[in-house]
C-alpha cells in the first residue's frame, strides 16, 4: 500500500469512528427520553418524604434535565458515552422554632435519621461490592450532620442527599455533572432569593431527591 493510499484509508477509518461516536444525542435517544419524561416526573411527585420533626418547608425547587458524559478527550469531547435524564426535587427546611437554633445540628441529625427509618425497607441501588448489604441505603453522619444514599424504587434509581446549607449555596449542584448536551426540560426556579428573605443567620436543612428516569449507554462508549 502506498503512503498516499494508506493515509486515505486512515482518514476514512477515523471519519467512520467519529461518525459512530457522534457528540449529539441520536433521534432514538431523544425520543426515548421524551417518552420516559411524563412517567419520571410523576414518579418524583409520588415519592414522599416524611414530615421532619422540628422543621418546616421554607422553599422547594423542582427541575428535570438530560445530558451526556464523554469518555475520550482526543476527539474534542465528541465521543459520548450515552444519554441520561433525571428529575430533581430539592427542599429547604427551616427550624420551626427559631429558639432552637442552638440545637440546629442535633435537630438536623434527628431529621435525617427519620428519613433513614422511613426508607429502611427499600433496597440500595449501589452494587453489593461497593456497599455492604447490612449498610443502610440512606447513610447518616452525625458531625457535621449530613446524609446520602441511593435507593431502588419501582426499578428506578433514586439518589438522596441531606446537608445543612446557607441560603447562598442552596441551589448549587442541583443537577448531575454532564460534560455536554445538557438540556433542561422544566425548572420551577431558584430558591436563593426566597431563602435569603427568611434567613435568620443560620443554615437550612436541604434535602435533594434525584430520580433517574432515562439512561442509554452506547455500545461504542
């Protein structure tokens, strides 16, 4: 094979590879996400949190979005691994009685344990090799009070986190980190301004529920 012919074959092979690793979602992926969205939003709405002793809802934000991650930097991030979508509900709670501000950490820990108890019978979405079977699906830490875990609910992965946060950062990192193709379906709006108006100088207990309702992994990823 001559040098010119070899170069041409190499260019054609690379072109084919790039075509197979398109940086945009396919029509079938977009349609699949659109078809799954109504059920995903309904499942999030139907996923209840227990009433938390000593806390009152101060603000809430719901958002749903889709996006892609990439696995190869060589091709200007066009080699995407697939396409996935989530529906998210983030709820900020304030202490019901401001006089209890001195016991905010203890009250937050108690509330997070209430959530753990409420979902104790649901299986973990983590692989058994990553989390021992005897570990709770929603794990709570006391100092500082925080929690996180992933549950399987009717075959869907539901991730939950809980933190004490200030009003300024209450909207941070509400969506998963996608590299490209992020598309927001709906967003009820940021909580920051509403929380700033209610802030007593302390932190809010922020609980985030992230429900995965569509995910496609490409065979060539």
